[in-house]
C-alpha cells in the first residue's frame, strides 16, 4: 500500500479513528493488525518474514537480558544470542536480496579463470522494505546486549516496534530507545494532529509535485542515454539528485506526520542535506537513520577513529562500501558507496592543506561566499556519484559518463525548447523549477531554525483556514497523476 494511493487515503483515517475511540488496552493490538494488513497489501506471504525476524530478535533479546548480568559462562550465551540473531536475519536478507548477485559474481570470476559454468538465476522477489525492518530489529538486539535498553517482555508490543506501518517499508530506521518506549496508548491531541497533517502535506508536495514530475525528465534521458548526451545527461543527473531527495524525504516526512497524528514522534531522516559544505556533513544530514545505524553498529565496533588515521580511513571505506551494497545488489551501488567514502577520505587528507590556504588567503569559514562555494562543490561531487546510483548497471554508468564528454551541447541550457523534448512540457518544466525554488527556500529556512509549518499554525484561525486548503488544492492540481490514477512507487521501496 503506497502513501500516495487512494487505498491509503481510506486506510489511514479509518485507523486513526479506530485508534482514538478504542480502549487503551487494545490500541497497540489495533496498530499491530493495521501494520500487518498494510504490509500484506503487497504480498501476504511475506508477512511471515517480518514475523520470523520478530520472533528471532525478540527471543535473542530475552536470552541476552537473562544472561548479561550473570557469570562469564552465561555472558557468553548473550554473545551467542547476538551472533545467532545476526546470522539468521542477515542470512534471510542475503537470500532474498543478494543470492543472484553473488552467483553472478561467482560465475563471472570462474569464467575469467577459464572455468565455464552455467550459473542458474533464481526467481526471487525482493520483499518490500526488508532491508529497513531487518536493520531496525537487529539494532534492538545490539541495544539490549549493550545494556542501552531492557529487553521488551511483551511480544505484541515488540512486534509492533518491528512492523509499525508508517515507517515499515522505507524508514526512518527507528531505534528501540526512541520508538519502543512510545508504543503506549495515546489520547487524541489536536496540536499533534495539526502538526502531523501539515507534515504529511509537505511530504505529498515533495513526492507528487516534485519527485514524480522530475522523474519524467530523468527517466526519459536515462532510458535513451545513447540518444542524449552532454548537457542533457548533466541536467538529468542534477535533477535526479533533487528527485531522490524529494522522493525519499517525502516518504520519511509523510511517515513522521502519520505517526505524529497517532501521538508518536519518529526521528528526522533529512536535514537540508544539499546545503552541506562538505561530503561528511552531507552524510550527517542525508538518510540520518541509516548513517547513524552504520556509525553505531559498524564504524564504531570496527574501531572508528580510535586506532589511528589509516584504520579510520579503512573503516570509512568499509562502511560506505557496505552502505552501497545495502542499497542494492549491483556493482554500480557498491561503486556509488565507494565514491562517497573516497570523497571523505580525500577530504580528511586534504584538510590541513585547505586550512593553510584559507589562512594565507584570509578566507573565513563563516562567510557566505565560502559556504556557497562549499555547497556547490559538495553538490557536484555527490551528484556525480548519484549517476552510478541511477544507472541500471555499472556498464551503463560508464557508458553514460562517456556520453557526457562525447557530446558538446552547452547551448541547450539557453535553448529551453531542447529541454522540453525530455518528457516535460514547457508548463511542467516551469512548474518543476518553481517547486525546486520552494524546496530551496524551505531548506534554507530550516537551516536558519525557521519551521514553516509552525509559522502557519501560529497564525489566526482564518489565515490557517485559507492557507491549508490552498496547499491541498495546489498538490491536487499540480501533482503528477498517472492515467487512471496510477500512483508511482517510492524509489527506496526497492531497497
């Protein structure tokens, strides 16, 4: 069930109404049933996978809780419980997501050494959101082991933590310290409802008005990249950076708003990342829940920056290569992750040189010029890496890069008629530019500490009753709706 589907627009109000009228002792059970129904709308059989992950991590948490304050022999049982939980859950994830990828790599290596084999391709359907709920459940196991939380003894409450429908299939990847403790009965709160509703509207604006409109242009160019070249691909890749931001942030914001209406606060997943002045800052502000997950459960256990610079750089590269693989079973994703890791390693190595040049030239880090230049350079680096993320394969990615340099057509940037040949009419192209400007202003306000929805809610009631319906009408009129209302998938559902 997609957030931008008519089915969800019926489902969610019913869940909210039932939640606030049912007795407190039934509220979590209602949300659990609703969450499983939400997921089963894609494939009912795969609900068994969530249940399996839930049972494994719940059981491991109970074993760890009993063993962690006992003698050394029993503490070793806690380590064993963690290991079993990770092996089983990563094994399930590997089977569904990486089996064909691993077999393909193996077949390629064997063929290179002269061993000709026919590697079978298995017909495996990737369950929606499996990477998200698997990582969320595994973080619970580690949190219990580290003593950050006590093991949850109520199985149904824990099952709701793993399957909570607003953030089930595309995050944010919640921590037990935040979400699990909030899974208590909540009373209707008008302030939460208003704020959550505006959050959802902003998410729908990002998805329907921006992401799905930009997708038309990007898909047109990347689908026939051999017919386009030069600046067409450059413009499409720049727009893809905005598309994936609006698509993924749109989902996260809708999830935050839906949860807040129910009285639950999810963590923020994006913080104006394209205003970052370096790649390291970008990754602190992009997909925050995943970045912090890798920091806490991979980077720090590997030694972080505690074991010298060389080890720090190796750990950074490991984290980003694994992050690339998490995003997809393709070498193009691995290269995308490696590029982002390499940017940070090089940035760290060059930092003393940059600082010295800045002192010699009298450039201040606090001045607007330095920040703008840093943001532009950071966007260019991140955007180049996005090309490998967007390409269908590694060979396609390199072919697209060649096409950028093979065709010299900078004039299309000034001849708008050329850009109108890429799927968007002149009206839609201008609307896209207006919407991107709105996004830029909103992110700029956010970095300045101005929360626009709170500004709206602070106005007199008659202003609110004008502004909010106008926003709704704007989304309905200017949102991209397919023939017969075919709602578009969210990009991160494939991960």
